[in-house]
């Protein structure tokens, strides 16, 4: 039979009456004057009772001094088991402890920090490592690779033994290298989706910046395309004046720095000077004699100096 089933729910009478003994034990354990009213008791088992006293210590609102007393079977003397300070139902407590791996937030990592990933991290899945041998009848089997290697040696003049140790052309490893697949783990579908959600939230079409943008990134000259499946929905902004410079942006994002949003007006140019050489303007050099003050025009040949 378990201990829980043998516990008496009715407090032992002698233990329940030992309030003064419990108070003395609490006052001995606590600082002077911080043990308050007796606020209750509970039966912990046969002839074992815990008394609670209010704690008046600053910073311990809702905590209680708990003193457990007990007596032996057929004994009339009650003794103290222990006296501790325990939080009551209304106690002010620190927030529940959260493991560090769940506490980390983007941007928390600093230089020199290491962030290990779990072996079963949902964001990752096994990549193609190249450890598996191709099937014997495969078009990229060892025979095929040897043929390709020999062909390379003919072209480059190097003997096969002198060739670099990069995967031979025509092997799965070479193709995998080209595609960037030879990694122990790669992003899982879950990892892709969570990354896309994060990026969409930070630089997506629902942000105030995008809502007020004259056009979307998809048509912007500052957008640098990225590869992979995420490249269908995201790119990298390369406009130093944009808030998203160097960041992954949704193709539906946008900002006022869009390359085609506005064209800078050219500075005003003065009109070119007009030179009229098609006619001659007569210009008087001196007043005509005997004609009062009315000037006489020079003839056409002598008036060339008067050209405008
Ligand atoms: S400048 Fe603005 S519109 Fe152009 S790619 Fe960057 S964020 Fe998008």
C-alpha cells in the first residue's frame, strides 16, 4: 500500500494544538518580527502536521512560514521536524524557468557564440553525403567515372593520378557539388517554410513600407535574385538607401527607393544664344551733315561692324 493511501486526512489533535511550538520554531528560523498570524494547518500523514504562519518580510508577499511537527506513536510529546519559508497561492514568484534554447531570440548571438543544433532539429533533414555507392548498372557508375577521368586526362595532358581530388566529372558527387548538395544536412520543408514566414513578416507585402511603396521589388533594378526554391518568392535588396539593403526581401515587398519609382529631373539648361546672320542691320556711326540731328545710316558694306 502506498504512503499516500495511509495518510490520515484528519490532523492529529496533539500536533494540531502545538501552534506555540511551531511558532517558536518559525521565529527561530526567521528574522525577528517577520512571523505573523497562524493562517492554517494541514495533515501531512499520521501524527504529522504542518502549521502555516504569515510572512511579514518585505519582498515575500504571499509566502508563509511552514513548520512541520510530529509525534511518535503512543507518545504525547510533539517535536519539530522542520521550518521553511514556502510560497502560498498568492505568492509573488519568478517566472517559470525556460530552457536557454527556447529563450534565444534572433539577434541574440554575438561574436564567438556557438549555437549547436539538435540532431533531430525539425528545420534540417539529411543531405546527400555521397557515401552511398551508385548501383552497378548506373550510368554514373565507377566505370563511367573512370571513362570521364581518362577523357579529362587526354584533354589536360595530365595522368589520372595527377588529377585533383575533386569528384570526377560524370559522378553523382560532381553533380551534387555543383548543386551544393554535399552537406550532412539540408533545410527541411519545415525549415524552408519557417524561414519564408519570418522573411515575409520582416520584409513582406503586409509591412507598412511595402503598402506605401510605389512598386514591388520584383520590378526593381536593385533586386538581386537568389537560387533555390526560395528564389521564386524572395531576393536580396542591394540599394544602400533602402531599409532592406542586404536583406532578403519578398518579391512583393517594396520601398520608396524602387529603381523606377521616380526619375530625377535634369537641372535646367539655359537656351543657346541666337545669332541671326540672314540680314544686315544698318547702324549709324555719326549724324548726317546738314540734316540736323537725324543720323545717316552707313551703306551696307560699311555697316558689317554693326552685326548683332
Ligand atoms: S530598393 Fe526597395 S523596391 Fe528595390 S529591391 Fe530594395 S526594397 Fe525592393
